[in-house]
């Protein structure tokens, strides 16, 4: 088991703005009324997860999945609909995206989603060891300029933090449309003791996983000539 990386320096912000245009009245109502019911305070989330783990395997929501940077929540919502017995925790600081995700939760009456609207790493650090089954980091901000690359979310620090809360053998899916970030991800996966890329050839990173849901962001970048790269990985046993 990876030890909690307490001695690492504070991380740099990996996201840009956390607010766009004003929310419409319905979206604001969801943020005011629905979000507090789904929002996980790190401590409360930790308690809920510990409770679920104690009850497992009888607990109805024993598998736990984490999506970091869910944008407007298209992938998160689709997964929560298809896997109603999994507890889906989504992290996203951009409130306009959170509001869109809340609209989906409201429309579909989903009860297996929890949201965290700040930096995912705060929540990760509060969760117990080896508690999540799968994690998704899909199209993280590419920070293309050399001087900004230190802001990239996928780095050795994030992988170590995530590894601590990931069950051995658990799934990690990384995706990006940015060629340089894809190489960066490959290099970090090659160097990390915590995760193993499960692919073997070009087709493996070109082909979306069977449970894949295309997001608006992906449609836009594919139309602009930047096809996605999918890196299916597994948490190595300790
Ligand atoms: C380029 S967008 C992609 C959104 C979504 N995954 C999609 O495919 O449509 C990247 C998202 O990651 C979020 N993000 C970046 N760093 C984050 C962090 N540390 N914790 C949570 N979310 C983060 C950003 O706010 C942004 O919405």
C-alpha cells in the first residue's frame, strides 16, 4: 500500500476558472437546493465510505468510483445510470458544469451520485486507504505551455495520492486529446510503481473502452482533428 504522501508540497491548481456566465434560475435553484444534498464534505464523505465498506459486500452501494474533473457530467451521469449499485463521486470546481450535472441528476432521479466542488485532491486526501474501485481522469486541462506543465493534474504526486485510496487491481482510466499530454501520461505511467498500463499496442489506446460515453468536449476536439487517447490502467498490488 502506498503511504499517504503527507510530506509532499502543496499542489498547484490544475484548473482554470471555476465560474463562467451567470447560472439560469433553474440551475441556481439546483445549486442552492440539490447540491447541498449531494455535496460531500471530505469528512462526511470519508464517514459514508467507511460505513459502506463496513457493510460490504451486503451494502447496496459497495463499489465506489471517482471521476476527477467531470466537466458537465456527461460521463458521470451515464455511468451512474448504467451502474446504479455503484456510488459515483464526481469532483469538479467549475460551477457551470456542476449545475449541468445537477440537472441530469434531477432529470434522471439518480441517488448514487455525490459531488465535490473543489480540488479533487482535497477529497482524495480525506478518504480512507484502498476504498475506491475505479477512478477516471478524462481530458484533464492540457496546460500546453512549457511553463504551465507543472499544473498538469496527472503527475507523480496525484498518482501517489490516488494510489493510496485505490483498491489493488482497481481500474484507472486516463483520456486526453492532447498529443504531448498523452506522451506525458505514458511516461508517468512507465515511471510510477503504483499503476500499470494494460494496453499493448496502438489499437489499445485508440479504442474507447466498452463502457465509454462521448462527451461534448471530446466531440469538439475530435472535430478539430485531435482524436482521443485512452489509457486503461490497473492499480498494482502493494
Ligand atoms: C478540459 S475539461 C474536461 C471535462 C470533462 N472530463 C469532459 O471530458 O468533458 C477538464 C476539467 O477538469 C477540471 N479539473 C481540473 N483540475 C481539477 C481538480 N484538481 N479537481 C477537480 N476537477 C479538476 C476542470 O475544472 C475542467 O472542468
